[in-house]
């Protein structure tokens, strides 16, 4: 059920009208929240269980979610956990509505990623203040999301300038996530790998086209300029809080375990794991893509080349072998 408020008081006139999802199995509480929030000018989506809450959160993209902890079926804690592990909803503020003295629910709520709590019986002023402040937080994270979306668009524009790179970012994101999952990495690392796949070469915006699109090998001077792209990309992303876990990928995807990479010639464990993963799939994608000066390598030849890089100490054997397994490619070495 969706309702819009018509009465807007002076306080809400200066605050943002939010879309609020209310999930509670008690009809009287849903009705109370709906009345209080619509009176503030907010739009309210009201559902009565956890499954409906998850569905409504993904379909209506609310600004704030109020979850009763004790719902039948999927309870509020599990709904919160699922919302916070889904990249499309993890930045949406979640308020858990709990009994006043239920400390264990609150601890579990913090562990589930809840942003705030309301105690029953809910005081109308507290409800209004909580929704107003969290919808401002959402407004800010939406703005950051927009900045990230602009960076992704820029990265794809850079890719589009080089026709032979067509689809590189998308393939990289996909391969990196598959490898990360195979290595048993948690959801937040898979999310970083996905975004890092798109953004790893963002810094190429600072590399002249004459170098970026050069059909042949680069001179030493040109390569020095090219080697600046990880630092440029990292610098662009530095102000965005939402990209902090992606920055090591951008900064270090050309570092190699034997210290032969750039820009910092890091060695071994100094190279962040997520950057190692993107480094492997980046090299693989370059090898299996056509270049003006050579044809795309066959899968087996690219796999053999990667194994060669393992033997030189550039990549971890376990990571490369796990990646090749995901491609169902076997190479005798
Ligand atoms: Fe790169």
C-alpha cells in the first residue's frame, strides 16, 4: 500500500520528503507509522512481513526502511542482513524497531548492519526526527552514488575511444567476481571487484590519446606517462567514501608479486589481494583480445602465458590456477 501525505508542517517543509518502507506484522503499528509519516509529507510503503519487505525494498528503492524485529517468517534481523549484503540496497538506511529493553536484539541488529534503532512504544517526535536525519544521509549517499556512476560512465567512454578494448571493463568485472567467488571472498570484496573491473583504468583519462591509441609499442617516455594512470585514477576516486575499498584495485592493478610492476614496485603481500585478482584477469583479457599488431590469443595459449608469469613470480599460482579452472582450461606445464 502506498500513500502520500497532504499535510506538511513547517518542520517537514525544510526537510526532504522521503519514501519510507514500513515492515511490521501489527496492523495498528503500520497504521500509526503511516499516519505520522504521511503527515510529514513522506511517502509510505507498508508491508506486513519480511519477504514482502525484501521485495518492496528492491522494487520501490525507499530512502529509509523501518523494520520490526519480531515478524513471522523472515524476521527483521535477517531482512536487515540481506539488505546490507545486496549492493543495490546496502546504502539504504535501516532502522530496527525493538522492545525497549531488548539489548540482545540491538546487539544482533548492529551485527546485521542496522543503521539505527527505535524502541517500542515509538515516540512520534523520535520517529519523525529519525526518518528526517536518515533520509538526509540517504540523500548524501545518493549524491555519492551519482558521482560513482559518472566515473563509471567516464571509464566506459575511455574504453570506447579504443575500439579494440570494446567490452573490456565488463568482462574484467565479470571475471574478477567469478575468481573472487572461487577464492571464497566475502560479498563486500566481490562488490569491490565488480566496481574495480569498471573503474581500474579510470586514470587513463589523464593519458594522451596519442599514447592510449598508439597501434605499436610505446617508447620508454610514453610508457612512463602510461604508468601514471593508476595514481591518477586513485586520486580521482579519493574523495568518494563509497569507493574507498575500490581504490587499492585502481592503484595497484599493475603491481606484480616479484616487484616488477608499477607504480610502486610493490612485492608479495604488499600487493592487495583484490588488485592481484584484477591484475590476473586484466592480463588474460588483454591476451585474448585482438590488437592492431597481433591477433587475439587462443584460450590455451593465453593460459600458458599466464602460467609463465606465475613461474616468473609475477602472480600467485593458486590464484591463476583457480582462474583457469573457472574457464575450464587445462594447460600442461
Ligand atoms: Fe591499467
